[in-house]
C-alpha cells in the first residue's frame, strides 16, 4: 500500500519526504485554509518536495468551471492530480479531464455506488472517507473492503485511496482491506514507526554491546 501525506503544509511535507517513505500528498480546501500562505506557491513547493501524485482540489461546483480550474492546477506541475467532488458535475469534469490525459482523484466517496460511478468516469483515484463514516457509527474500513471486492470483480483500474484516516488501526485496516494507497496526517505517519518494544529492544542491544567493552563498528 502506498503512503500519502494528508497535509497542505509545504515545510512539514518536505521534512517528511526526506524519509524517502512518502509516495504522494493529498490536500483539500480545509487543509489549505489551515496552512495559510499562497495557494499556488504552496502547491509548487509540495510538488517539488514529493516525487509522486499531489492532489489539489477545485472549488467550483459546475463541471465547466471545474475543468478550467483543473487545467489551471495541472499547469502547476506534472505530478498534480485534480481533486473533484463526487457529484454529477464532478464526475462529468473527471471524464472530460481524463479524456484529455489529466488524472483525477474523485473525493468525498461514502458508498460503493459512488465508487462505481467514479471508476466509470475514468478517475485515477477514488477517495473513500473512513473516519467520517466511523464518526456517524458506520463502518469506514468495511467500505474500503467492499469497493476492493467490486473493483476486483470488474477489473477496475481506479486506485482506492483510503482517506479521512484518524488512527493507526485505520492505516492497518486499510492495508488489510486492500486499499492501493492511504493518505495519512503527518502526526500519524510519525506514530507508524514507533513501538515501545522497539525502543526497549534497541536500548538493551546497545547497553549489552557497551557492557562488553566494545565501541562503534
Ligand atoms: C483527503 O483526501 C481528505 O481530504 C482527508 O483525508 C479528509 O480527512 P478528514 O475527514 O479528517 O477531514
């Protein structure tokens, strides 16, 4: 499963990209508003920092304007993916952009039916929102599983990008459910590497090494 960062903060993204473990980035208007700064300059910096798809979202709600906003976003860098909402206009814009070779990430997906439509519109990615489903007592990870099953059944190439991830369990669960990628807030990405037994184990190995009178290699 590929790991994307769910953030619009260029500095934070560049710092995490230096681990060599970040496969892409997703932004949305809320994350951009939180990050502040110039929208286009920020995206340019993110695209330069990460060698992989960077989703940038349109803010129009009609298909024609979504297409022209999408093209504006695509002019920022080759690795921009146009993020479009899962509405009939968003799907229409997706099909039009895909026909012209512009990849799209259809976002705000909450059902298998919506995922089927995104695939039909030629989306490169579909983003099911796990956390927001869980928030209202539904099964977010179950949705990933069901979309995987249907996409596999029909040989759909649209990639499942698990989004709205709130916990380490969501990350593991997405991988187990067969998501192609998961977009993860930077603080959870940091938490992925940590385990108290790793820390304890390392401490003991180094203490034993030192106690034997040895130094570095
Ligand atoms: C990513 O594409 C989404 O915009 C993001 O994961 C939404 O997460 P949230 O539900 O925590 O806002």
